[in-house]
C-alpha cells in the first residue's frame, strides 16, 4: 500500500500514511501537511462493508490519527452494523483548507477472535484432575469462545475443530482432534499421562465473521508421586556359566491408601558381572509381580544383579542380589577300562578350560553307566581329584556284558557340571560247572583230581576251549586259598588238574578271564583227608 504523499507542485500538501490496525476494533494512521505554517485540521475515515458505510472522525495523537474509541457493533451500543472485513477510505484536511483523499487505504478485520475460556490461569481442565501410579489416564477438556470486537462479550464457538496435543520429552506427540459442542466445550478421550507430559490446545477458525488461531498455554493435571519398594530373589541359587537363572519379585506401594493397580510397570533386571552384561526387561502383572530370566556370566564366581522399576508417578528404589556361578569345567584325557573281575576304572583330569591356572581341590567325579548311553545313568563309584592337581582315579563294580560308561561332575559352587566322553565296554560272561574233587575221602599224600567244565555265555552257555584255568586249595580254617597248579581246557571246555592231598579243605577251579571274558569261578568242593 503506497501512502498518499504531499505534492506541493500539484497543490496536494496533505499526506496520508499507511493504516495501522491496532486491534480488530481500532486503527490509526499517520497524517501530515507540508504547507508552511499549516497543521492537519481533521481526518475522517469511512468504513465500507457490503452495502454499509460507517463514517468515523479520527482524533489527533501528535500526528497519528486514531479511532476515538473501540469500535463496537450496534447491538453492543456501537456504530458498526455487522461483522466482517471493512475497507477504509480516508480524507484529511489542514487548516489552510488543503484536502487529500485516499480510497482503499487499508482493511479493518472487524471479526470475532477465537479464544479459550480460562479458569484462573488455566485453559484446560482434566478428568480426573489428578493422576497417580494407579490411575494415570486423564482426559483434557476446555471451551472455545469468540470475543466480539470492541467489547468484552464472548460467545461460544460451536462445531469447531480443536487439536489437543500431549507433549513429552523423547516421545512422539499424541494428538487428538475433537469438535466443540453447542456451548463451545470440548473433551478428549483419555490420554496415558507420562511423568513429564503437558498438553496444549489449538484452534484455527477461518470464517467470514470469525477469524484467527489460538493456542493455549501448556498445562498438565496434578501429579501425585507414590513411593514403592521392590523385593526380589533369584533361583536357583547356584548355576553354571551360560546357564539361566530367574529373578522374581514384586513392587509394593508404601502408601497403602494409593491405588493398588500396578499392572504394566517397566521392570529392568541387570546383571552387573561386567559392563554391558545380560539384562532383561519385563512388566509387572496386575498384582505387581514380575519374572525375568538371565544368563550367568562365565569367569565370575558370583553374579550381582539389580532390579529397577519405572512407571508413571512411581518412585521405586533399586534392589539387588547375587547368584553363585560355577566356573566352566571339562574332562581332559579320560580313559575308562573294564577288568575281567568286573571292576571299571576311570582316570583323567577335571579342569577349568578357560583358566589354565585354576585348580579346584576335592572336586567329586562320579563313574556312571547306562544301558543305552543316553538315559538311565547310574552311579557305580565316585572319587575326588588329588590335592593341587586336577587328576583323578575312580573305580566301580559293574559285571555287565555290555554297557556305556562315562564320568560326571555335578554342579557345585566351584565348577559347573561336566560330562566326559561316553564309551561302550563289553566282556563275555563265564562260569565253571561241575567242579569235583575225587576221590573223597582220600588218604594223606595221595593224588587228588579236580575236574570241571568252563563255559562262556555266547547266545547261551557254551564250552570255552583253550582257556587257562587255575586250581586253588583252601585249607579248612584258613583265611584265603592258595594257588596249586593250572592247565588249559580241551575242545569241550573240560579240564582235570591233579595235586597231592595232605589236609582237609576246599578245592576249586578259577578262571581269571582274558581280554574279552569275565572271570569264572567254581563252587568249592570239600574233601576229607584221612
């Protein structure tokens, strides 16, 4: 808009500057004269809207001419017949009689201004008015009004969209658009209130009689913080490296008058074995209970864990605990044998494979067998490693013709569970039948013959030819038997051995097996020597 400047050459000595709307109900304009010794005498504005024209005599304010008062609608006692955009024409005259006229000098936006109703300093109200750990959802309400220009009269703005936005640091804003009712009031559905969330309402109206954008001051509901205690424990109390343990517990409000719903609190369980260690995040159930599974960290004889709980308006201090973690373990150089007498012997070393300098004394190793090598493992003996050495020797009795064997260390507070290689060992069962010493009775110094048959259980009891068999004599009343002689069985497994009889006692044939057979024993035969 170009101001009407004074032009003495053309006789126009009065200048009119740009119109400056002060508010929607008033405006001002600078006016001057270049005539020597002259002053501006009067300025008249004519406002045009549709078929209406409103003349207004402006008042001087040191060269700036203003509307003498706020413009009001005729219904409010003023001179403006209707709301709308009024085009302003200006005529200015100085006291020398020089006059300048400027049409379409500006526009007065004489329309209703949107505004939010306030109660005190607050624009929004909340239902419920306060939030806490047990009730942290709230709806925002307000009222959109229109301020008529030139007065303090407000009217409700119905059918207008209001955008209510929840702002919270680090969280995507939550936006709801609601429509005002006949009384200008609006209410959102319930928001999930966060610890630092605030709300602001914005409305933009662009209609012939109502124009503008209004935004409320950020507001929030009253907040009630509730202190709480965390209790937790872990199980099992002892685990091996890499195994799982469970931390269980609950969050309990200190204020028993507070709402008891503790559903959905965020619970984080952190293993503090080393920075960046295992952690688990879960949520409480409706009773405040939680459960988290962690993995035990290797190379630490105990893992410290801590629990924190967070939730809207909850102040819960952390709690902590420990779980014993055994070091990794493994068997090295394991060797298992099955002797002919049924004795199983295992040797080797039980070590901590990731710590070459660690030696754990008195670690128990069990010798076990299974029929199928997978299930039903049964212990037949156990022994501890030597002091200051990882080596061990463990024996057990298992006269089994075919079975699987292994060594097994059960989890303890020093070493984790370890299982050695599984081996299958087998021998053929043997026996001596028909052990008989003749003649009987016998005279002292005479030769006695002891005979019997050696059998092996190969798909049934069959003769065992070519096997070495010993003869033993057990004097009556003696503690043990004495070796006498030996021989080999014939093709039918039979054997007859001879000795001189001098004392009363028991004669018996013994078979001490070989690389594939178990021992075989006969039933002793008593002979009376006379």
